[in-house]
């Protein structure tokens, strides 16, 4: 039985999903040979492929976005409902086929500000040119594009970003995008860091400090790993050294399901613990390598890893949680903090494009 190591269900003797027969019929090397003869892989084969290609193939061939769902190949039309897009009503390859960098963040306004910033940095379009919301037909998410960069809002928390990522990955797949790097930029609470520090996530961990994302699928608990691309993290760290504008660290990020009790805050509508218990928990998290806390990184890391996407999480810290719970810095200070991940990622993108 082929075991999908990104998809392991608890509660049964090594229960795991099986890869479809069509996906198992060709090895990565055989598939590459078939393409070299002029016959591309069947859609289901291309989607279900999750094996790591050889280094030679990585350098010689584009790496297309993978989906781990052979059912997509059977659809006559794929409706990306929450984006207001569809494979039958939109020419997705023409609209998005040149995308190489995808940046996602919580709010629509932040992601519009990012695309305006990156367009200016890369010299794309005219100064002051408006970037329309591609998802204007829906009020769930916002999407903006400038050259090879796509900027998408994901809302707040695991459920919201998970829905967005499902449709984003399908969009990239249908558009035949290749060699895509995806980065989440956002805000967080730091642990033992000065406010304004930027954290590049090595691993996302859960509230028990385990590097995994757990979800219930068809009544079973399914666990996926939450590792992110270490090389990408180091490349981003090097970009911060180039800028020399703010403190940047690489470390673990704790992803919680809640902003208040889930993060040990004392100022929510409910609280069943003391300041001392909170401090013990946060210090234990710090001892386990946790540098910051947010609410999206676990499912982001798990899904990007499962679909073969090079991914990173870059978040600025708005406060040190060891010192308090409420964000009290002046608006203009917080606004500048929130620009720091944008400047770092913008420098990274510019550096990548200059070297391509």
C-alpha cells in the first residue's frame, strides 16, 4: 500500500489514504521520459504526483503546482466559488499563467497596499496606477496582481485561510503556473522579542508545541506535518541582513485557534487561568523554540507542503506577550511595523527577479 506521509489518520492501524491507480502508474522518472517524447502527463497523473523529483529534473524542468485530489480531473467546470472565478468563465492561464510569487495576508486593505508597494518597487505599470480587485464579484476575499506577483487576502484564522488556499492552489494549477513561491505576511504576538521584530517561521507548532496540523476528515483525525522551506527561510533572513532596518529571527511559530484563551490572554470575555499560569505556559513555549504566536501558519504550512509549494511565513511582532496582552502602541507605530514584512518580502522578490 502506498502511504501518503502528508496524510496520516489517527485512530486506525496505520490508516492512510491511497494514491489512485492512475497516479501510481508512472514514477517521476518515467513521467519525465514520457514528457520528453512529447506526450505530457494525464491530468490525474500530474495532479496526484507528490514524489520529489531528482535534482537534475528540478533544474531542467519547471515545477508545476500539484493537487492531491484526482477528482479535479473529472470536472467539466471547476468553480472557485469564494473567488468568483471559474474555469469555464475565465481564461485562468491567460490571467495568471505568469505568476511566480504569491503573497497572502489577513486583510484586503493590507494586500492592496502590498501590491501597490511591489508594483512601485518593481517598476510595473504607471505611478499611481490602480490595481483592481480580481475577486470583486465576491466579498469573501480580495485578490490583486502586478506582473508575476499575486496578492491575496485570507481573512482571520485557520478555517478562513484554509478555504482560500484550496481555491488558490486550484487556480494556480488550472493556470499552469510553475516554480511558484508563496509567502504569508502578517502580524503576530512575540515571546521575548522587542515589538517590531520580524519572525521567519521555521516550523509551525500547535498549542502543545507539536509541529503538526490536525483536522477531522470524514470523522477521522488527520495529521499533516507543518515544516516550511528551510532554504527559503534562510534566503529571507539574508534579505533582512541586506536591508539592516529591523531585527529578524528564524524560529518556530505557534498557531492557535483563538486570539484570546487560545493564546493565554487575560483580557477576553472568558478566562479560567491566572497570570502566573499564563507566564508558565508562554515561557514553556519559548523554551520549545516558539518566537511568536498567530492563527494561520499551521494549515498554511501543511497545505503548501502537501502540494509541493515552496513556502514561508513572515510576521512582525506587535508586542511582547511576556509583558502584556493588549496592543497599545500608537497607530502610526503599528502601521510602520506592518510594513516591515512587506519591505522584506519585496526586497526578496526584487532580488529573485534580478537574478533570473
